[in-house]
C-alpha cells in the first residue's frame, strides 16, 4: 500500500482505475516525451528477444493505451491474432482508436479467456499494480499453450543509491511538473507522481522470479538495462 493514496486493495483498484481513466488521453504523449522517444524501440527489441515472431497469437495484459500492443502487432503482422486486456475503460478507448487489434476489459488476476489459447503473453509496466502475483501468474500460465512464452516489462527500483537518486530526480521530481507543462492537465501530473511512487514501492525482482517459479513457469530469467528497466522472461511447460 502507498500511504495517503488508499488503505485497502479494493481502494487501490478504484484509485488506479479512476486516475488512469482521467489521464488516459495524455498517457501516450507523456510516455513519448518522458522516455525521449526511445520506448517503442526498447519494447520491440524486448519482444523479439523473448521469442515473439510473425503469426503468433498474443495477449497483452494491462495493455493501457496500447504501447506494447502496437509493437506486438508490427511483429505478428496480423491484427486478428493480437488481443489486449485492461481494467480501465478510458485506456481501452484510446487503444481502440489507434490500433487494429481486439481489446477487452479484464484484470490480470481474472482473464476472460479459455485455457491454452495464446502462444505469447506480455505485460508492460503494470506488475506494481497487481495485488497477488501468484494469482496473476497462474492465470498467465492457464491461458498460454504448452511452450507458450511470457514477457514482463517493468521499471525496477534501482539497487545502487546513485542510480536510485537519479531515477527519483527524474521520475519523482522532474516528470510530474513536465507532464503538466506538456498537457495542462493536473491528472497527467498526478499520474506521473503516482508512477514514481509505484516504482519506489514495487515488488523486488527476487519476489517476481520466485512467484514465476512457484506458478510453474520454466526457463525463467531477468534482463536489466541501465539498472532500472527489467525484462522478465519465462516459458510455460
């Protein structure tokens, strides 16, 4: 829990949903400026390293406005094979406008799909919003076919003090007011303030790796870029 934001898991879900509903129309613009236009390249390379190839049937969980979904669609080359799921109607509305793919409202812990229907499952920068990793990862395993691949992208709280300080200065101090200057929206600024708070309070990597193993995934690994960007990969047995 993040002090001052909510006190229960139910309160957390409602807070996140309301905040991202209000800020959805600004999200892509902030992301492009905030990551200096490099986000799409990083996402595409991470997907390819994780084994995504043309013709795979893919689910992007917590797809938001479709930043990861967009790169998936380029690689898969068939929008009928790509699905996005997100609990926030406002984010899904933005994704619908900009992408040819199938989108449904749904949470990581309770996906509205049959067993074993996807070759690949991704989740971009939303693990810190999940209440129970074990429940979510069991759902991921359930909807993946045997041999299906998993990719989880996350911004991890840096271990080194100086990297953590720089991250805090940028994400925690500079980005919220910059977001307001770019958009004129206090919701956008609050969304970025909360963004850093969730990074700082995010579940540590060893907990994520352990939960993947306990959920039955194999070939589990983590790749780290710049001490802060984590890509977790695994395969369903």
